[in-house]
C-alpha cells in the first residue's frame, strides 16, 4: 500500500506545476540606465542657461533610439522568461531563438538573496538570487518579482529546512546607532572623497563642462596659493576628512538601516539590512564553514571590527564580499559575540603558534625596499634635476618613513599566528587589515605550498587552504618550512600523508 507522501509525489509528477512569469515592471527596471544620460543633459541645460547644443540633440536622439531597442529587448526577455518550482527543483527557462533551461535541485539550494535597489523599491519589486553550494556557477537570478511573491518563493525554496525555533532568542544582533562612531574609521574616508571628485569630474567633462575653467574653482586655487600654506594645507586636509567622515556615516546608515542578524530556523542564518537598497541574505548552516574577524588598521585603533561568513553559495569573489558580511563596523566585543553566535561555539581568539623570526626580517626588508627607498630616490632625483628643496624633502621623507615602515613591519609580524582549536583551523595575518579566520578543518579540500627564492633561503613557506566556500582559498603566510607539512596534515588528515616521508627505520 502506498504512503500519502508517495501518492503526493506521483501526483506532482503526473501534473507538474505551471510556469510563472516575472512581473511586467521588469521592463521599467531595464530602463533605469537612462537616468544618468538624462541627468547629464539636464546639467548641461542648466550650465548653458537652457541652450542645448547640437551635440546634446544628437545625444538625446541616441537615448531615444536606445530606449526603443532596450524596451524591445526587455519585452522579448520578459515574454520568453518564466520559472516554476517542482517537487524537487527550481526551473528557469529563457531565450527567443535558442531556448535555455536551467534547473537547480531544491536540496542543493543553500542561500536565497533578496535585493532591491531604490528603483526596485519605487516599483515595488525585488531581485531573487538562489545559490547552491558552489562559489558562483550554481546560481539562478529572477528579476524582477513583487516583494510579496519573492518572499513567498524564498519560503517555498527553503521549505526543506527545519521549522523549529533555533533558540529561545534567535536574534544574534540588531543595529545600534552608537556604532556610527566606527563608520569614519576606514581608509575610504579620504579615498572616497577623491573617488567622488574623480567621478564628478568625468561626468562634467563628458557633458562638455571643463571644471578647471569654472570661476569659483579658479578663485579657490588662487586664494589657496596666495595664503599661508602652513595654515591652508591643514585646513584642506581637515575639510577632506570631515567631508569623508560625513559621507562614511551616510553610507553606513544607508547600508545598515534596520539591520538584523538572526537564525530564522535552526538551519538558516539570515541577514536583513538596507535603507534605499534593501538586502536579505540567507545562509544554510551546513554551508557555513567558518567566520572571518576583520580589523582594518584604523578600525582596530578605535577598538572595532567586522565579521564575515565563510560560506558556499554566495556567488563569485565580488558578490561574496558583499553578501558574506554578518556585522558592520562595531565594537570588537560585539564582533566576538556575533562570531561565536554564528559558529554556535565560542570564537577561538586565544593564543596561536608564533611564526619564525625570518618572517619579521622579510617584512622589515619589504618596508625599506618598497616604501622608504622608492620615495626617497624619487624625491632625490627630482631635487637634483629641478630644485634643492626636494633634496630636503627626500631626507625628511626617509627620516619619517623609516620608523613608520619598521613599526608596521613589526605590527604585521606580531599579527601572524596559526593553530588548531578543536574542529577549527585558526589563522591570523595582516596589518592594514588584521584578519582572524576560524575555519572548519573538514572544509579544507587541498593544500598549496608556495615558496620563492627569498622564502626558501629564510626557511619559510606560505600555506593556502583550498575551500569550496568563501573566497575559495585562505593563506597562512610565512610558516616554518620544516613544520608546515606536519601542521597541514594535522589540520586535515588524509590529504598529505602519501607525500610525507616515512620515519627512518630504527636499528634492530
């Protein structure tokens, strides 16, 4: 006698579910690219007092033609793309002349990501991405679905997961606006200002406006050069830092608005965040292979850190970096708590095996060769060719950069460490970004030993653990070459044994 489950499965096979269409507002999403050229035309009209040049009319005609082509392509794509969820797979078919059918078994889906930009939210739609255990090949994207339909589909795709409560309090973290003080503690506080200035320059130059010829720009440079540089230069630097800090706070608020990290069920970790562009990323616990505690130099100086997941199914390297973040810049104590909650065990932040002194010498030499020497030589050469003032700048640069470089080298060496804590491999390295990795030992699929003539002479080797998750490989730099094979074998038994030399026989 057949069971009810078998009867339901047989009925599903006999009567497959219908194919579903994407939302028609997909067409409007595809036309969102027109905002930039239309905005450029508007700026041109404002800058020229309403006069539109012949080139602008040509641009407008090109936009109209492109709009017709993009609309037609979008209409065909929407009409020829549909999907369905069967009893065991997610199927998506697309294409006009060449039909393409992609299918992912439901039991292999590990992450479901809902992303909505400002345009998506204005239209009431969102993008759904379903990923498998791989790093990027097994992903299906549906753009665009209504927010309600996307949420129902995500629940449908993850229906195989347990539905019992993860714990009495499944929420690991919520946004606390006191964390805003950590937003400016990144190198992008200054770099972001120059990046924004460069983008603005390219935009203005593209629409025929030369920023250097604008009156207020010329006046600003004239007044800057006429003033006392020992006052104006620090004032400009402070202005850039203030502007960058304000921008960093705005980006922090936009990116982490309404942030919640929680176990939605015992097998699913979910991150929800975003103000203008909302994002909801889910990671299956079986694909969560570890966590990465990241402490950039400025953030570390302020006592902060971030946390990222090492998990499969989060896309390629670029997508993984965006979707793997579990915690924004926050107090280090909070980061350790979140990392422990994600691992469901205390984060192993204790003592690690130190690295040989040769690793310190390597970092000192690199600081002198790649930082101190080039800058000093460049300034000295320019001083000899043009003005003796640069000769004084050369020795001043060498005097300042040498202790700074040696200090950074010492800090980089102190941050090196590795070890085994229970079922986790622990590795720490870096100075501009000190990263502490806690990786499940069973997730290591292969080892790579990397040396160079300099590291071989120093008796050092770099180990790289290949993992089918996260960024695919994680480095442990400058280990002792003699003990590295034994350490790798202890971390992941069964990979290196056949390559290790057997112990010498004892005499009879």
